[in-house]
C-alpha cells in the first residue's frame, strides 16, 4: 500500500533551523521520495517503509535533540505533486 505523509517538525530549541535540516536530511537518506518546503515535508513511499523511516527519525530526534513536536497527516494512496 502506498502512503503519502505531510510531516511538520518543531524542535523545542532556540536554534531550530539546523535541527530541522538534519531531520529532512535523514528522511532523504532513506531513499523515500521527500519534498521539503517552508511549512512541512512531504514523504511518499510504501506504507511499511515510510512508517519505519518516520519511527527511526523521530526516535533519533528525541535521543539527539530532546523535546520536539511532530505533527503528521497520513493519506493512503499516491498524492505526489505532478
């Protein structure tokens, strides 16, 4: 099953931009299709692969940078921009 996700990440740190860029870079390194923009990051791929990547990145973020807020919208199907 294909999954489309819109993910927003809010690290609770004063210098948040480098942390956000690290999270996006880690998502891109998974091989999934990743489209970052100024408001959120869209992630596309097979359900199990997307969920595993999100879990790994979230765990890494909490362990490395501490408290943060993740918000996500999940939509079954291919909603990649054309």
